[in-house]
């Protein structure tokens, strides 16, 4: 039984702007605010133990964002943009072979010339130092766990989570009440499927009249390979095998400095078959004849996974609400065919900062920054997303071959005609959770056992992510209705949580009384896939106690 306590009053701190999330959008917003007015007080809450610890991305970065934020960065020493793209390859994979698509056939926006292969975590660490030099306060290890409102319902800041709570809900000897960070404006920069963003979208009906939010799961490994096989600056994307032609997804393979290669797999989360495992498909992908030779004789250094926003133009919710705005991947600014979002994240952070600074200069506070909402579609962000708005729904509705071909044509037409296409704007339709079909419609998939050399199991992979959660803390993955989990997720859908989770968090364990749903929360890499893909939306991801989760290095 949990004890009841009268909670002590929260201590509070006041700022001009509170930013939740130390990723590209949050850091860019903070830097831009201080560039405009050095006197502004700005704080960033970052749930990772350090800036960059929870950042996971491919990543090939379009430098448009950093060029605008820090124009002189190329002349500086120590910046993380060390590897310009030198070659661009696009492959279609079959079960035994591959075909390289000619570069001239690709729409111009797919060209990676002028872009950089980076560790986005290291980019954020670098931006964090820039922000601190300008006087931004950064609090790593503290997640924004609660939105704070005034009597009129406007957002006035956020609270960090209480610390030292035991697994049974009681207050342990190290219990401390969370802190209230109050701001005249609050910028939500949590990344894809953030818990506070989800609350705000629901409370203020920000998704009313929009297409459903869409997501993918991105899985990534970092390898050190044989120097003879390393091709500095090579960017390679592929689609096709091991996925069937009705399931959306693709891969990336990027050659960075120090004979390292980032390899990853992105699977659209609107897949139908509950027996599919994105993690296992990723492991299978590496065995393809066109891929495996790169890694033979190499060593795996890192692993991670993260949900990616894929709804784009049609799914971006209203971004402003009384007292704050959504920015970056909380807003859904990923360009799906380019597999790029950090440039738009940075641009959105800057755009929000400019509108917030203007409001503060006018003496305003805690009202709605509607000018930011009105500005984004005509900005570089809107122009980037509008041209690719049909790629994801075309792929989903027409399958890989028809969808990729028609999507490519649509991108060409949008490029030529400045955002216009005879195809108009296609709708996404169902949410990713609703796309899952009952197990009776599908057959189980027999995935090969890992060899421990090229392919691996989930637990050894999670070990490489440096993930840690205290065992004696409350589980941060909340099952709203345990009976529904058994009657539907298990009985109808054959327990897809055991497969869609890339970290082995969920198990159905057979006991004498029947199957029991076991949550190994300590394995969680904070990808948010369960919050997105559970067919009944019965799992709610909330932040664990501060600083926990993965600690990604060079990812």
C-alpha cells in the first residue's frame, strides 16, 4: 500500500522563457532569444543526464538552420560538422540483389550535396555550450513532468518531477518535491510524441481539423569498420527488402570520420501485421549482400532507437496556445523522404524565439503567440514540408513501388511549380495504432537467430545504449486498463508490444493463472513507440525520474 503524504509546497523560479527539451529546436530557440535580447532570462529543462544524452538521429544535416543561427560557425575550431557529404547513393534492395537508382532521376531536394554527416548528439552538446556562453541556464537531469496553468487556463510554466519516490508510490528517504519553473512564455521542444505536448494538443484541441499524427521508428547502430572499406562522406539510402511491398520503410548508411559508419533502419509505424518486429527487420537488413560486406570484420559501438514524426504538412497541429508554442519534432517538422528534421527544428526554434521576443518587448506575457502559428507555413519550414506532403500517404496507400514512383513524380512537380501539384494534398487516414490488424489476418514471422557478429539480440543492444533506470522507482510506462491489455493486445493482436518495442521492455509471461503482462521499464530507451503503436492506446509513456534513460555517445 502506498502512503499518503501532504505534498510540500513547490519551490519556484521565474524566467522570461521556459524551454522544455535540450534538442536542436530548444537550444536554437534559447540562443536566438539571447541574441535578440541578452537581458532575457531563459532556462532549458533537459531530461537526459547531459545535453545530447537522449539525442538519436541518422544524421545527415542540411546546414540551413545552423547557417542562420550561427553564421560564422565554419570558421570556428571544434565544431561537430566534420564530414561533408561526398557521394549520394540510392538503392532498391531485392532478396538477393540491388539496383542503384540514377541520381539525375531523383528530385533536387533529395540531393545531399552541401550537407554534413554528423552525430546529432554532439551537435546538441556544441549548441549547449553556445547557449551557456550567452547566459542560458540549462538544467540537465530534469524532465518537465507537469504543465502549470493559471486560473484562466493559460500555461505559466512547467514543473519538474518529484524525486525519490519508491516503486510502491511512497516517499523514500531521498524524496524531494519537484521545482516549478514559471515563464512568461513556455516553448515545448520535447521531440516526437512528447508527454507534455500530447497533453497540450489534447487540452487545447490543437489537432482539430488536422490529419492524424503519423510516426516511424528509427533504429540505429554505430560501427567501426575495416579502413579499407571506409568511404568518408558516403551517404547511402535504400528501400525494399527485407520489408514486403506493402510495408513502408527504408535504411540509411553513412560513413563518418574515424572509420565509423552509422547504419539505421526506419520503419513506418502504420504497418498492419502485428507479428512484424522493426528490430528484427533491421537485423535482417544488415545481412543483405549489398550491405553485409561493409560490416564484416567490424565492431558495433552503439545502438539506439527513437520515434520519428512522419505526418508532415497535413498533420502539423496548431502550434500556439495561451502561454506557449510547440517547436521542432513536438510540432512534427520532419521531412520524411529526406529523413531530415534537425534543420526545420532549428528554424522553428528561431522563429518561435523571434515571435516570443517581440511579444516580451511589447510587455506581453502568457498570451497566445498566434503570429508564430501564422508564420510557419510561409517560412522555409513550410516550403520544405509542402513539397513532400504526398510522399508518405502515397506510399501508405499505393505500396512501395507505386507509392515511391508517384511520390517521386509529385516531388518533381512540386519543385517545378513551387509547391503546386495536380495531385493536391492526400490524406493519411488512420492513426498508426488503428492501422494494426488482428493476428488472425496474419501469419507469425520466423526471424533468424542472431549470430552475435553481424546481427544481435535486443538486450545486448540495449546494453550498448548505456540505458539505466533505478529499479526501485515507479514504472514510467502506465497501462491504463490491464484487463484490456489481456483481452485485446494479447488475445486479439498476439502481443505486438513484445515485437514493436526495440528494447525488450514488454513480455507476456505464461503463469498458472494465465498470461501476465510484464514491463521491464529499466530497459526503456525512451523511443515512445509503445505510446504510439499500442492498438488500444492503452500505454501512456511519462518521464521517469530525472536524468535516466539512455546515454548515447556519438549517436
